[in-house]
């Protein structure tokens, strides 16, 4: 009898459990699966470092079940931010794939304001680029052997203090970042140095690049504040060498305006006011 009672109890428990699953658990599960939410989905290919615009993404309604917690749900959250991972159409965006600033290896390109340019200079010999020790933020002087075929080695006044914004290996990766994959790539030597230069400096750097003989000397490495002082000193020197055209025109205009009253006064002094010139000439002829 005890065996029969135990089987009866077990059977009743199984029936109750099945009823709970059918009428409680299953509906809740189905409800959670059918629940909808809106997320942001990629509609155009996005590369690493690209700035995300509204036409690259779209807000769509999808099932809320099994979505990552950090999925982006509004277009405003991604517009104007930068991709830290490559994305293809159909991908949904999570916060780990976007950043407020571009990838480290491209950040310096996005900091350009139009006043200065990024110019690369080839490192043709190991010693020409400080034996591969240069890093972003360094202040260097550019030494020009046989400058403009004059037979003298000089530091052009335009290139006394120039800021290094990137050191790039021949593979195209920035040599002073740690975002490369294996140790072999990390040991790759720099192939070019990218400098922050004005248009006037860029022209001289292009000449030196064509000659193939520039040599870089480290002037300062340290805080951004102190480095900025060197850059400001160089900018002041460039203003002396290349004064703005507007100031020159203003000075010329002021000089002309000062000369014109003097000439007018001289002309007025030669002829007394109120005396007609023509009658006097006729009297003299008479």
C-alpha cells in the first residue's frame, strides 16, 4: 500500500508541475520572447575610426529577448561618435564598439583645425630619425645638410621647433602605439615621421624630402604645456618671417593716406585761394 501511495503522490506532483509549466512558465516565456524593443542597426559599412553619421544607422524594432544589456537604443547616442570596431550592415551597435574620440592611430588626423597640416618625412637612415626613439608629442629640429645646394648644413629658421604627431612604420601602423598584434610588428622600425606644420613649413619639408637628406634632432620631450611653449615660439618666428598680407596692405593704405594730405597741402600752397589762374596768365601775355 505504501508503494501505491508513493506512486500516487509522485503522479499528483507531476500533474501539478506540468500544469504550472503549461499555464504559468510557458506563457511568461512566450511573453518575454514576443516582447519588442527598438535598437540602432547599421545600414552602411563602417570602418574603424569613421565618424558615425545619421545615414549610416537606423532605428529598428526587434525582439527584446537575449539582447546585450549595452546595446544602443537611440540614434542620438551614436551620431557624431567614432567606430572603435568595424561594422557591416545588419549589425546592431553596442557601446563597446563606439568611442568619443577616433582610434589612437588616427586621432592626430582628427585634431587638425585647418591652420596647420600633417606632413610626413621619410626616415631613410636609422640615425636620421633618432634611432627609432621618437614618439608623438616630441619637439624636434629639422637639420638640412647642403640646404638648397648652398653647401652649408643648417637648421632652417622655419623648422627650429616642430611637433611630432606620429611615427609610422613601413607597414602603415603607428610605431609608437601598442595596438598592433604580435611582437614582430612591435619591433618594426619607423619609416616616416609625421610633423604638424604650417603651409610655409610644409613647402620646406617637401623640398627636404625631395633632397632625401633631412635629419631630426630631439629638442624636448615632456609635458604638453612645455611643448606648447616651443610651438608658440616657432609660430612667433614664422610671423616675423612671413607677415600676414592683410597687415602689409593695411600699412600701405595708411602710408598712402598720410602722403595724400601732404601733396594736397603742397598743391594748395602753390596757388593762392580766390585768384583765378587763367586771367593772370592773360595779363602777363598782354
